[in-house]
């Protein structure tokens, strides 16, 4: 959302935040590849991680890519 510079100092958080219904979520036991697929398919940068209806963290696209990249370096695919 674009807010004119003169209005920024008095713009409340509700003026720029996403509504709860617009936020994508995952559970803490969701596979990383499924989370990455959701991030990519919805063209979003972060997912809210919920457990029993409570926010327990945020998962970014970068977080997932770093883990998958590290896994590839540590355990490269077999060339069979």
C-alpha cells in the first residue's frame, strides 16, 4: 500500500497490515517442500506458523531455500 509521505507519521498499523483472512499459514510439522510450494504458488515471502491456533513463528522463503541448499551440499543427490 502506498501512503503519501505527509500521512505516514499518523497512519495506524491497521492502515497497512494484512487482515488475518489474507495471511497464509502452515503448521509446525508441515514438510518444508510443501511450505516452499505454498510460498511460490501464492507469490508470498513469509508464512505464519500456527500451533493450536497460536502463532509460534514465521517461515520465510529464504529460510526454506537456505535449509534445502544446505541439505543439497551436505547430502548431494546420488548419481545412480
